[in-house]
C-alpha cells in the first residue's frame, strides 16, 4: 500500500466511480490531497458486492487542522490522512443502501481494517479505511471504541454458509426465471430460462442483492447467476 499525493485541483480518475477531487479536504484551503492506492479499488469491490451505482464521499483526506476541528481532539487519528473516507452508497433506483449492509459486505469481503457503521451518528454513511489494523465500530454510539469482532454477531444476524457451499449437483427450475450474466443483481444483463431448465454444479449463497440471496450454476456450460426462492427450484 502506498500513500499518493495529489494537487488540490487534481480531477483525474482513480477508478471507475471515483476521482481525486472527491477526497479534497473540507477545510477550504488549497493544499495537497493524499489517498492510499488500495482504497479506491476496495470501494469498487464494495459497490459491486452491494450492487451500488454511486458512492458519495462526505469526508476523504483531512489536513491536521481540519482533523482536530472534526474530532475536537488535540491528538490526530491518521486514518483520514489518506487511509480513509466516509461514504454513502446508492442503488440504481436512487435508494440509499443502509450502512448495516455496507458493513456486512465489507466483512464478507474479508476486510480486516477499519469499518465504522453509521459514521457521523444516525446517517447511513460508513467509515471505510485501509489502515493496517482491524477496527469494527458503531459510530452512532462511539467514535473511538471498537464495538465487535463481527458485525453478524453485533447485529444478531446468522451468517449463511460460505459461497462455495454446494446445495446439490443439479437444480431444476419449476418456473421461468431470469438469470444474470457476469454477477448478481437485477442491473446485470439477463437471460430467460424456462420451466424444466437444469442448472448444474450449483453453489448457493454467492451474495445478496435486490432482497434476494443468489446462487450460481451452469446452463449449457455457461455460468449464470439466479435469484433464489425455494419454490422456484427442485
């Protein structure tokens, strides 16, 4: 991981959805912007996982003066010195994706650095950082203390089996279902498969999107992703 410095007026693109200027310090002064090179790729992974189409950064890089103003502390937590951002995600329907869903998605992705659920109190912003330490926090209650080692335990949610869990060798559709190409989520390209179609080498629980859990399998040797409802398969 590298911390990279940019000029205050840099508008170059860091990844598909993010540009340098989105990390500009909110102090109003024209000084450098610092961003860890691993942070934008992580945000892209989160967006794909939760089927987001937009990420709005409320706080990216903070200069030392602004950090003291925000935290009201004489000491400086260096997560916002290039390692972090506070961000809110939106889906294709313009709905804000809950911070709880973002925190769980990061845990599912194996993120072992910083996550702050409901950053800023009651908002649906989430603090995400790549500072090399694990910190899972509930910022609606505390801005400094870690709340748990697992958000699944903290929120009282039973974690499903791993993505590689195979339900059965084959499943057969009991109704017509649209499968998705290239991943989970209704925003992906779709193909209609009719009743009686056999899906081979099925793996369950490959993700959650659009209020469905999803499975993946092969139809005519082509990998496809299907929303799961028990009555649709046998």
